C-alpha cells in the first residue's frame, strides 16, 4: 500500500531514536525521546489551500525537523508514518 497526501500535506517517517547517550549510556525504550528528525516519504501537490497558493518546498527523500506534536500518526504495513502540513515542518536538515 502507498499513502498519497492531498493539498499541502507531507508524509514523513521518523528516523530511529538514539539508543545511547553521547557518554555511552544505553537508554531503555521508555527513556528515549521521540525523534524530531524525519525523512519525507511522499509530498502532496500543493495548490490552492484555504484561498492561498501553496508551493511545496520539500521533496521526497529530504530529512526534515517537524514540530514535536504536529500531525496525525498512521500505521501501514507495520510502519508508522506521520502526516503533517508543510507549515508544520520547521527546517530541512542538510548533510
């Protein structure tokens, strides 16, 4: 199955949480923070949203930082995705 977002929405998949601290301490799964960096899986077409012309600035494969509690989580084929509006994406992470 595939998720195809509509309008200005973007499907992202969170990257794995850090399992150890910088000092080498291994964290239990319950102590790990929700990762804020995610990979863009699919991008909606943009267009006219609420009377404004929206141009999509992210593309598939980008690594982004999204608002911590933004979006809707969806589980599909055992993988958890989050659907957010492009405006909930705070930054693109460049290598």
